[in-house]
């Protein structure tokens, strides 16, 4: 059964979500501040609108694919936001938040909007926008079980693979811990490829062997070829990766935990941004590692 669904944020991840929903026969009403993104969304078959009011009027199931928790708060609670434009005839609203954010702020927001007839679900994905588009992203789902049941068909379309983690906030915490491991794996792959290259190895053959070795991680499949071919068309941007790791670092500081490897990765990502690579794929971190040479 097709539905009319709202989508706020039409960037890399929002575009992938839109494609999966539209391909499954749903009408998707989308909003983004970017004219170019709205036009691309129209070309996919979506209905682009110019305000959050139109989203609230058309849909009571709304997915959020913006970048930061402050943007989520603005969408829900800001002037002209969804909370100010709820339609009583639509019944209770369910919001699926797909971003990676500060867990405490997300939990507080979920509690605040619950009193405004909005059920807030914490539903980030582990994986790139391309993995999500291919049906290979792992959906992390948290929140009220009754609300989840109401949108299970939608979750199944977006995330053929998914895990329930508990109350709102636990999915985001899970995503942060996964991203911590994933980011370090990506950095290790980049450094290892540069090392293999300078040893004079054929990188295509080396990557094939590494995939069969004890060092294997899925990041070799997702980013290995991009690193070797220097294809940095974004499926996950440096700027987003850095944003996530700054959140990870802030969470660890609150817990009194040192993250020596994560701190080094943050330094590499910050160097990439200074080099102008922020909007490119996070595989381009290999270029920063190439730039780091011992000075004679």
C-alpha cells in the first residue's frame, strides 16, 4: 500500500531515502533550502515544496535527513516549523530522524515533542548513502514500539536490514560507537594502502589479498577501490565524517575516556578540510596520509 510521506533534507542521504521510497510506489513530498536539490528531487519523481508548512499539511509520517541536531530542532520547533503547523485531521505525527547527533539533545527533543502529538523515532543508518540506496545499509531503530509498528513498512523499504536498540537515543549512541570503529578502520586502510604503494606493491592485487587476510574489514569493499582509483565522488563527505567524530570526542570527554586514535583521525580530517576536501568523499583522507612525509 503506497503512502504520502514527508522528507526534510534532500542531500546525499535524503536523496537515497527518496529513491527507495519512490521506487516502492510512495508519493514523497520533500523540502530543502537548496534549489538544486529540490530540482534533482523533482527529477526523481518527488513533489518538491517550499515550506515545512506544506510538509505538515500533506503528511503525518515525516523523515528528517538534515545534518545537525540544531537543524532538527529548527525543523520541529523553530518558527514556521512542523510543531506550529500540525493538522488535527492528520492525527498523531510520527517523525523518523535519520541523522547522527548528540544523544542527550536528541533524547530531550523526543521528550519535548511528545507532548505536541509528535512521536519521535531515532532511526539512523550505519552505512554510506550508496549502501543505503543499494539496500545494504543497516538501519538502527529506537523509540516507542507502537509507533515503530505504524511505520514498519516504511522502515523495511529504507532499511531491509535493521536492528531495534531500545528507547530513543540508543540508536544514535549505537551509531556513534559503530562510526568510531568504522572511521578508524577507514584510516587504517588508507595508511596501509599508502604503505603498500611505497613498498612497490600493485595496489589492485594487494587489496584483493588483503580482503582474504585476517586484516579484512568491510571498509575494504566500500572504500578500497575508491582510494586506489582516487574516485572521491561523495557517498559520505569528509565534513560529515568530521562532524560525527567531534560528537564522538565530546561524548568521550563527558565520560572521562581518552580516545588517542580518534584524536589523530580528527587531526587528519581537519587537515583535509583545510585542504579544501570537505565536500568530497571521506576516502580522500588517503590523500592527507600521502601528504604526510618524514622530513629529512
